[in-house]
């Protein structure tokens, strides 16, 4: 299928509404307290029978300064020693989880997120990897996808080569916007030179992939200013780009209340910025992967999309998302078998849990059969842009058109709008539907109704 996007402004306006990004199904909104440490241990024991590969996620919450737009779980501090007691608990959790995992299971994917992972010192990174190596079996270098989020303002000259020597082969750089006025408005002052130095250092030592994150919809942005940012980024031609839509939800994210809402681009301007970006990147030779993600034609994500192996999890699009995911640190999310697990949300609660028993599960969700069916359909739409109705029928012993009679009726307007084709054997997303994947997937979401009229999700565009 062609990955070229047809940008239809009126169609996007018609369908633009709040909706999940589907890094999981069901989404974290459905997580509950019925899943606890005991349930997690039970699921880990079952998962050992499958001998599936492993993915490890480490949440490093510390940041030197507050970016006003940021909705991540974070701890703002300029004291390096602040991370020491946190890492001590992460090591306890690492050791305890490793004891529950069969030693012949191999770690193929690893990700450090934040916060700002590079808040840690070089010595702390070396110490962390020593603990990881001692407790888990790591895949051969050629089979690994080890990635880390980088803040170019928080790296030392030694950081990028050191991380590569430890085993990281992918980095993701937060940029958001290079325009000085936008940077001042969001309290993230980051020079082009700082950013380019990191990219140059990564390429010099042989990272497989360099990704850049941008955000559209921030205060003081315009089509012209964002194009200037893209022009600068294209000087380094990163392997991947993530172009995120800013979700202004000050009722949920306290730091966003600091922003001047009058400086935010209006809906028409924000849509125009995204349209310009889509057309710009396609003209520059990038392939649209889905959900704001673009990659060069020879990138592994592009190849996975083309050969049908692309998957999606809490780290976004991936070629290894079928592994069992183990989370470490406060707020981290794991997925084992058909069960989601999330750790305690605050540092204090996380410490208490780890000190008590080595685990700190706060909540989660166990999928039932209906959830699994809908998950597989949503995953197929988000990653392969098509659903094999025959495969769903065979795997779950259902009649698709009977089981999803209401959903099929709901899809018919999308057929009329040429967002999808619907046949006896397949649902296929058209070029016109590429930017509305979330809307199409939402048809199969059994939990999508608003909860007490709250704003829970960002808008789909």
C-alpha cells in the first residue's frame, strides 16, 4: 500500500475530535486497582512458559528545568544527588523482577525515557548497565533495539559515545521548535548548535538511528516559523521524525497553566502547520509511518510497515513490540501476556512499595476475550492499515459481521468518505484515511464514551 498522504482539510475538520493514541488497548484510562503485585507475579509466571523475548523500560523522571508544555511524570531539580535514592530502588526492583523471569529469556528491546534520562551521570549509566547485565540476558548486538531519549541541553562530550559503548543504538532528541520566541514561551531554550552537536556525535560513533521530536500547536508558532524549524532539522536529515500535536489541557497538567493561552495558534493555523509539515516531509523523501511518525525509506520502521511486521506499544511504533514489556521506576507501564501493569505514580509511593517487597504495582488491566479481539483489530489498523477479517474470524472463532454489526454500520460513513474500503475479506485504510487512523480505530473501542464529560484525550489532529 502507498504511504503517501492525501491531506483533505475539510475531511480532517469533519472528523477531528478527542481520541486515544492507542499505544495500548484498552487505554490507561481503564486501568484499575484489581491488578496488584500478586497478579503481576502470577502473570510473569505464566509468561515464562511462552519464552517470549523481553523489552525493558526505565523511567528516569529528573529534569533540570520545567518545560511548560510537558505532561510527563517528572521531578524538577538541579541537584545531581537527587537521583541516588531513586536509582537504589530501581536496582532493587530490577533484581526482584529478574528473579521472577526465566533466565533463558532474552532482552531484545530496551528504552530509557523521562523526564530527562541524561540527567544521570556517566558513572550512573555505567552502574545501571552493570545491574542490567547481571540480571538479564541481553540479545546479540545485531538483534537489539536499545534506545534513549536525549535532551541536547543535558549531555556532556562523553555522554553520546559512552551510551553507544554500553549498547544503545538509537537515540531520540527532543527539539520541539527552534524558534526563539516559541522556546521562550515554553521555557525550553535550546540552540541549534547544541542539537546538531549531539546528532554529529551520534553518527560519528555509529548509532543505527537518530530521531527528532517536534511539537506543533505551541504558543507563538506559525506556518512560517515552523517551516524554518523544519528547514534547520533537514540540514541533518534524521532517520526518523515524530511530529506531535500539542494537547493543551491545563486542567490536568498544572505546568500548562503557565502558558499564555492567547499565544496558542488557533485551530485553523494549527491545522495549516500540520498540512505544511506533512507535505514538506513527503517532498523531502520521508515515508509516513502513522500517528505523526515519519521515517526515511531505508529505516527499519519503514521496512516493517511494508512487510507487515510493524507494531505499536507504549514507546510508539516498533519492530519488537510483541515482546513482554517490563517497566521500572515510578509510573512505568509494563505489559505481560494480556495484562497491563503500572507502577506507583509518586516517588514516595514507589519507594514505599519497593522497600516493602521489591515491587510497586499500583494498577493495571487484564484483557478479556472481547478486549483481545478489539486490540488486534486496532493494532492492525494503526500499523498495517488493514484488517484481515478472515484472520480475526479464524483466530477468535467469531463471525466478524455478526459480532461487529453495530461497528460495521458506524464504518459506512467512512466508506462513503473514502477513508476506508470495506469488503468481505478486509478493511483497508485508503490514502485519504491515513491521517485519521485514530478515528477509524475508535469505532472498535468499547470504552470510548466520555467519562463525566472530562477532557481525557488529545484531539486526533
